[in-house]
C-alpha cells in the first residue's frame, strides 16, 4: 500500500468520485455515512477545480487574479501524487469436451443472468459484462469462448476493487465444473 502524505499531523485526501448513476451516488453516500464517525468528511461548498500548468510562471498570473478578485473565498492546495488502489483480479479457464461454442456461450449467459450481469459490449474477441455482488461491490468481466482441439474452452477474467472478483470467479468456476467442465491452468 502506498504511503499517504501527512498534513498537520493528519492524513488528508481529496476524493473525487465520478458516479454514473443514481445507484452509484447512493452507494457513495452510504459509504460516507458509514465512516462519518471515524473520519472528518467535508464536502466543499462552491466550485472545485483541478488546475494544471506546465510551470509556476504559467500558473502564477491565474492564481494572482483569482485571489485579487475573489479574496479569502479561495482556498488552494497542492495536489500530490494520485493515490490509487490496484484492482483485484481473478482469471480462470474451463474446458469442455465434445461441446459446441454455442452451447458453452449458453452456459455463460445462464451464469450471467443468475448474477444479474449486464452486457456492456460484444466483439469478436469476447463479451464484457458488469456484475454487482450485494454488499461487496462491482466487478468487470471479460469472457471469451473458443474452439480448442476436440472441445471448447471458456476464459473468464474479472477485475474489481472488492472481494467481488473472487466471489464471482469462484462461483463461475464451480458452476462450469458442475456442467462437466475441467479447470485448465488458472
């Protein structure tokens, strides 16, 4: 885990959430409410902008004018390195003997329906799904089904920031094995 810059003896982060739906906004509010007792969480009033310049000489006239015209209503902070959390990944390959590609895609579709997977895109390379595990979070899935010798193999790659990839991947693996598949590699 990356170290966090300490400011005045406290850890301070600017958290910018770009939610895409009302459901995501509500999840954000739920998480904020959960941690309000242990963290100081403030939503700044007014407008918040990230201003980037090639040098201080380019930035200084902007800052000077901002303070000259708006005075003590302006607060500026130097933004350090972005604090990122690496997503969790899960991948599995399951192969079936004597089945068609269409039959195995049917198995994948049945699994996705059961997990309320939303098809995000489809190309020749495979299908991308978004899946949500209640209480755990979201995972993005990339699935491909290919002919392999006398059988068919399904490749699943999951990525997310919670335990969702592990939960979904484990259940996918178990489901495919229950249908006669065998795990090949991992």
